[in-house]
């Protein structure tokens, strides 16, 4: 997982649900991920406790779980003198968003447990606002269902998570030169680039390190 510095400490999150995804009991799976600035700081994936009768209901329950997490995180941030008026939660289901903004209890939603309707209070009090996001940009999708390899790697990269042998998407084309039996400190990004280059070129001695923070490398291949 890569963390950047310098971004504004703005708290926001994504929530999603896979409706009736469990073949055994037809319960849905809630997923959510939460960012502070550009950095992922928390996430969850959990089967819901009850059977949802619609996609909107499943998404609404997932939003409730995410709101609970965001409110707690907002309170924690105040301990570090970080304050924020309104927190944005992104959801890809317009019906769930409309339920959260409508204080009237309709027959189609009255069966939803009251513990989930506290979202309405948070929206009315301007603590949280639910905003629509396109499905292809829904980062929480990765926590709710199995995805094909391309989509999985795309969302994983947007979350800031990279495999040690595939983290070279930011480093472009690198040349690798032979540097036998040399020991020197290596920065973390250089280390990742060298690992990726060693994997691509299929060299026998891939760059390894015992300390991921400031690794000291003694191998044949280094980045130039």
C-alpha cells in the first residue's frame, strides 16, 4: 500500500453492496472504503445480517454501515485538531440516495430496520451527504463481489494497493544495468522499480530486501 503526502485531510468514503450474492441464504454483502485526502485509511467487507428485498435496500444498508464508520472517524480526527463540516459518501444507487434524503416512510421502505434510518438524520443535519458515482468509478465494488482481473487490478491501483512485482505503473520505462556485488542504500521507489525490472527480465537474482523502508541491496541488478 502506497501513501502520498501533501494532500488535504478531507475525509470521504465509498459504499456498495452485492444484492443477494450469497447462494446459500441470499444475503447481500456490504463493502466500503474510506479516504483521508488521497490515502486509503479504512475499509470493510461484510455479509449483511438480513435478506434485502431489493438492490436499493441492500445499498441503503451498506450506506448505513459506512455512515457509522465515517461518524466515528470524524470524531477521532477531532482529537488531532482536524475538523470537517460535511462528509461525502459516494454511492452508485440513486434509489438508495433518494431514500436517505426523503424523511417520509413509504410502504416500500417501512420494513427496513430503524437502525439503518439514522442516515436520514445525518443527511438532514448536514453531517453526511450521499452523492452519486458511476458504477465503473465505484471503488467499493472490489469489496462486494468477484471481479475479472482487469477490473480488479484497476480498482486495486486506485485504492493505492500494489503487488510488489507490479508496482511499476508510475515509473515508466526503466533501463536496468549490471552492477555486480554492490551494496548501497536504496530508496523505497527504487527498490520497487528494481523488483519489477527483475521480474520482467526474468533474472535469476531478483532484488530482495529485509527492510522495506530503507533496504540495503546486494544484487546484480539495480535501476539506472
